[in-house]
C-alpha cells in the first residue's frame, strides 16, 4: 500500500521528470517484472493493470 504522502511525493517528482528519467524510474521499480515478462512471455505487468 502506498500512503497519501508517498503518492503526492511521486506525483511531484514525476511531473517534472524527463522521458528518460521516467523510463529509469519504471525500470528501477518494475525491472524484475519487466525482465520476467520479456524472458518467459509472461503477463505479470498485465496483473498490475487489473
């Protein structure tokens, strides 16, 4: 669970980030899921969208 303070902090940081910074952030947070999806044709990221 992410609290209200954390959401506000992320919103502020991400609203001023460049595309490359956003991609780096996503890789840092979701890298293992992305790698698993790519390596095994898994659909783990889809489960986050649900």
